């Protein structure tokens, strides 16, 4: 039996850009524990009881801050911002003024630019056994985005084995915003091979096909009769290796935004459910966001070795990133990602764990 533990707090005590970093631990009464770092307001570990009651770490990550600094930038567990996902050519326009984010993903700006929120040291303000709040103020013009943006990310662990992530932001100039968490899950336990045996359901009849730069073409497509159909539970591995043009554009796997069915959203029902037949661990995702980026770790290479020394290989995890649609600032048919002064951006995502025997 694998024995999983939380990383040592002292391995996360470091200085980055003159700011101290820490490890923050949340616990509930049901044996679930979460480790967070203020470096990127990120999830480091998530211990969940499996079908035998053994705590299992279901997210990829490293056991020290140095591990994170040495690894390839894969956005492990981070809070992604100011704009999650891709902006074509790093360019967009607000009120006739064009803004430019230095491309860091071919021609695209990805995940808020090279020094997005994932690489910042966030302030911790309130920390209890079951909750932690992180704050960051992005300067006007930071990474090219307009407006001074004050952001808060709150993590709360409930006795119902839910990790609730709440986001709130305000700006002093019109800007664009798209926030998500980039946890890489493996419900067999981190570093335990690929996620092909996981059974996934996504409440979405349509998704956004992409072009060769992974930018949505702008025309939603039905999932029906495609490898993208997860409306009824299906093995992630069932179609992932198919010679499908969209899977190829995703670099050999899923890396696409699903347009979540409005009924599931309106009724506050899970928009996605994933289960490991090995551990029995079941994950439900609930959100207020209209989209869900399903990504199967297609850019993991096996070079980085995680918390227990196991390589993080391609398809070694999945991400379910709740968010607005990629490239929304340039795609005016998509729900808007514009945030104006005097308005408050709010969103919430719940990762709820249980065991299915
Ligand atoms: C997101 C993107 C992927 C990839 C990862 C980070 O999920 O959609 O294409 O860039 O982030 O590696």
C-alpha cells in the first residue's frame, strides 16, 4: 500500500522576489487534507480517503518549492490569471485601444503571460484549519493588461469533502479577466501512471474545436459521434488515441473547452464527474463558469519527477479547468470576459470527493 503524506512545511519556506513563501494546510474531520502554497496560490497536495479509507494524494506536484522552481512550467495546481487559457497573438482591443501580451505559447499569450498570477507570491490574510484566503494586486499594465486588478482567491474545505474555490476581483480600468485553477488530478494517486482507466462524464453537448494554434475557431461543434462525447460516462482512454483531427491539434489528447449545458449550471448540479476504478475515488466538479477546459496532460513529458519520485508522463493526469472560453477577448460571440470599474467579478468552483465502491 502506498503511504501518502503532506509535504513538509519547511520545504516550502523560501524567498522569491523578496517575498517569503509558505505551505498552508487545511484539514477536515473526514480525513481529507489540502496543502496550499502562496507561490501561485496553488494546490500542492490533496489527500482524499480511497475505498479502504487510506489517504491518497490525487494531485500532481512537488515536495518542495525548489521542486516547483526546477520543474518545467506546467502550471501545477496554480491559480491562473489574469487571463486563463489562450489569447490569439497576445492581442485584444477594449474601446478601440489595443493591448499586447507578450506571446509565451507559439504566437499566443497563454495563462496571463510568462509572469502571470501563477508565478506571483500571494498574500495570505486569513487562515483557519478549514480555510485560507489569498490576495494579489496586479498593477495596471502588468504583463500588458490594463487596470490595477485586486484579486482574492478563497479555499475552503468542508466536512462534506468539498474543496470550494471562490474568486473575487475588482479593477480600476476596463480589463479582461478569466480565472481558474490548474490542478492536475490522478485519482489512482499522483504518479501512478496514466488516467486512461478513469471514467468521465461531462454535461456538455457542444465543445469548441480549435485551429492549429489551439485557438477556438469560434464555431461550437456538437460532441455527438465524436471522441469528445462524454455525456454518458466513458473511459478517458476509450477514444483518446484515435486519429481524430481535433485530438491531434490538442497535441495527442484532449485540450478543449466544453460549453457546459446551461441546465446543469442553472440547477447547480455537477458539470463533470470522474472516477477511478482502482481507488474508488470519485470527483464531482460544480461551477458558476460557462466553460470547462478538459486537458489530459498532453504536454507532460516524463522529465519531471513528482512528490514520490515518479515521472509525470503524458496523460499522467487530467485537468478540469472551469473558466470562460479561450480567446474570449477576440471572440465577440462568446460570453464576455470584460470587467469594468465599479463591478465585481465573482466565480466559484467546487471539487467534491466521495468514494464509489
Ligand atoms: C492548459 C492548456 C494546455 C497547456 C496547459 C499547460 O491546460 O490548455 O494546452 O498549455 O495549460 O501546460
